[in-house]
């Protein structure tokens, strides 16, 4: 398992692995928002938590289609399915690698992008907390979507259509926590709900992802 | 004779073609009588005027939009557990019907909301959950279209339906947490038996609800029959090519 994790991480970090692309996309979204809604500081501060959450979600989504597709193309996935390691563990590791290479950098970079959008001072803690709690759920749910579409040619758009509705609860609670934090309100309720969603999906989604992967590769 | 004997496509087709004329007739009668009664036979509401009459389209279609997904959930489970092709095809056949029902509910709601709430659309929990349900239907249908092998497609969409159901329920509660509503509560709570609409409006509404249910059933049977025949022609064509 650790070998698989290290392999995935190494592949991502080395040239052509696409590490940092999500981060760059996140930066571009953050840059484009003031162009589209105007540079007014108050307005930007108001929408900053939501925009940052949405940007993080889209950056996660963009990197999903290479999560399993590359392994599918070169046949690694077939080997992994027949390996002694349970497939549930394989998809969990895949999700973890995705989170380390996409979700974690987003969490760490979010405060800096918050400065660009004039996020209120009180909002930084809750923003990082909610992203740190919520992005693992995005990776795990995304792995399910990637597993669903792995055998489909040009499945990228379909993947977005399938995964985005599944992201709704995570986005609602995550952005709500960040928004409440930015306006100085208590964030514990949405954070608890977000944690519930994250741990629930981490516990259950690998089974669905593995089942779907077996069906798709049969 | 158990219900599982109708997992045999031939038996299913025989029964469904026998039942369908009656279903269509009953559905047409209920919907036509219910709508006419509702539109012309009931008085205008004291406050809402004649706009209230859109309820005869809105409530039954919303009801069937949810029940169609529920039916897909049950048939998907049957396909995953017992691998009856008819069951998977019934789920496939029900999805576009459910999609259209959701669309009707959304559009009639918007038409009613414009004069009554002063807005076509509000980010109200009920409205938002229906929009999300609409997206789930779209994704489900798109996945059916995208996968070439029919059995794999049935497998994948079944799991998507199960997972989607969980997330649809989750979204429903998340959305309620996120924004307070503008939409009124249900007028016909089945669980408690109490009603907030007067009998004058309730009887045609109930007739419309029954009619939409029957219409849904007839449509699904018809579409399932089409899917079965489509698959059969495909098999025959493959066989003909092989022998030629």
C-alpha cells in the first residue's frame, strides 16, 4: 500500500505529472473573479469565502480525469485489480494520493489567495479549517466519479456532470463554515456536518468506487 | 406464480401489452377529467385567484418526479441482486420520464411563483433540491448513453443510482440548512392524513395525482417494451450477420 502511495506521489511530482496544475488553476480563477465582478474591495470580501471554495472544488475536479485514466491506458489498473491488495484499498490510496497532490496544496495556498480577494481577517482560520476538512471528501467522491467513467472515451465532461451534483452537500457545509467565519459567527455546526460528510464518504465511498471499477474493467 | 416470473422478457411483454390499453385509458380519463374539473369546476381561490389552478399540474408532476427516482432505485437494486434485464431496462426507461416530470414541476412552479411570490426563481430548499434532482437525472441518462456495453452500462448506472440517492437525500437536508424556505409545506400530508386544502380543490387534485401515477406507469411499460424490442432486434441483426 505504501509502495503504491509513493509511486503515485512520485509520478505526480515528477515532470508531466501535473502537480501544481490544480494550484495554478486555482490562482487563475481567483484572478479572474475581480475582472468579472469588479475590483470593489467590500464586494470581493463578501464573496471571497464562496469564491475560494468554488475555485478549490473546480481545481479538484479538473485533476480527476487523470486520477485513474493514465493507469487505465498503460494497463497498470488491470494489474492493480488482480493484485493481492483489495481494490477498496487501492482506490483509497488513489484518493489519498490525489488529496496530497491537489487538496493539500489548495488548503495551504487558500490564505494567500484570500489576501487577493480581501478576505476579512476573521475568515482565514475557518477557511483553512473548512478546506482541510472538506477537500478529502472531494477527493474520495471524485475517485468514485473517475472509476465510473474510466472506460469511457472522452469522459471528461461526463465526469463533471456526474461528480458535481455529488459535491453539493460538501460545498454547502464547507462554504457555509467559511462564510460564517468571515462574518465572525460561530462555525462549529457546519464544520461538524462537514466532518461527518468527509468521514462518512471516506468510510463508504471506496466500496462503491471499487465495485464500479470491477464492473467497468470486467 | 411469483412476480419474478415476469423477469422473463416474453412474459413481461405479453402482460404489459395486455395491460397497457387499460392503463392508457385509465390514465387519460383521470388526467383529462381531473384537469378539466380542476380548471373549470373549482372556484378561484380567495387570495390567489385563478393562478392556484396550476396546482393540478405542479403537485402530481413533482410527486412523480420523486417517485420515478425511487422506482429506479428499486429496479437498480433488483438488477444488482438478481440480474434481471427487464429490471435494468425499466430503470433506463423511467429516467427520461422522471426528468420531464421534474422539468414540468420546475416550470409550472416558476409560472406560479412569478405572480404569487413576485419571482420566477428563489434559492429555496425545495426548489434547489428539485434542481439538484434534475441534475442527477441528467447525469444518470448521460452515463447510460456513454457506456457501450449494455450490461456494464446497467451495472454502472445502478451503482450511480444508489450512490446518487444517498447524496440526493443528503443534499436535501444540506440545502435546508443552507437557506430558509419560501415554498409552503405540503398541502396533502399523507403521513398525518390532515389536509390544508379544502375538499373542493382536493378531489380533482387527488384525481390528477392518480392520473399522473397511471400515466407514468403506462409510459414506463411502453418504453421498457421498446427497449426490450430494441435489444432483441440488435441480437437478431448480430445473428444474421454471423450466419451470412
